[in-house]
C-alpha cells in the first residue's frame, strides 16, 4: 500500500510553523521506554518571555532568582492530525491523562539525556492539524476556522487549525 504517513506530514507542517515563529526544532519523534514526543522545540526569548509562557519542569531543581539569566523555553509538542471522518474532538480527547503522563515521563528522559537543558522553562503544547484528501473536483477548501498555516503534500491539504499553549502541565499524577 502506498498511503502517505499523514501523522508525519502533519508534524512537518507544525515544525515548519514553529520555525517560522523563531523556534529551533531540537528533536522529532523523541522516544523513550515511556513513549514518544512528536516535536521538542526551543525558543530563546527576551527577558521574561520564557517565564510568562513556560512552566518550570521541576520547581525543586531551579528556584526563581532575580538574577536568573536563563530565558530559554522548551515546548514538548503533541501533534494530532485528523481528517473529517475521524473526529475525536479534533484530536483533543486523545490527550488523556495517561497520554499526558507518558509525554511527561518522556520529557523527563529527554532532560536527563540533555542535562544542559534541565533548567529551562518547559511547557506541553498540543497542535491540531486538519487534513483533507485533494479531489480532482475540489477547487477550494472551506473552513469555518481560520488556519494558522497550511500546506499540501502527498495528495492532501493540511491546515494547522489550533495550537494550544500549555495544554497540560507537569503536575500530572505519575502513579
């Protein structure tokens, strides 16, 4: 069968969009025994930016100080690519507490592997991508919601419909 990997194409769109917003893609499909994180991105913002939008992965590791110079932010991004026939709240309901815990644990493994990033502020984002097969008879794609960005690949149109900042946090029960 020659079906394109729709999930990977959706991830490509999100990675390109993040890069256009000044993010550096550190990893794609980072895996550990706990699971996989679709995209790990870093943003080196100005003073306060990372603190406003991020959350410290481990409050105990890095107490806030007035002289702190670290303003980098890591985003652990879960991408959900859906077509019109498979709506599970657009992929949002697929981010169960169990899935969140797996992502959280995998993020911990990433930080253990890259200890120089362990003190960065972190957040867990979710990107919702809508895909639609391109039909020869289809001349326009309609949407009730403005897309953040679009692309076409492998006979499909992709639209980043929603990017949810800090969709869940690191206070998940890991039991």
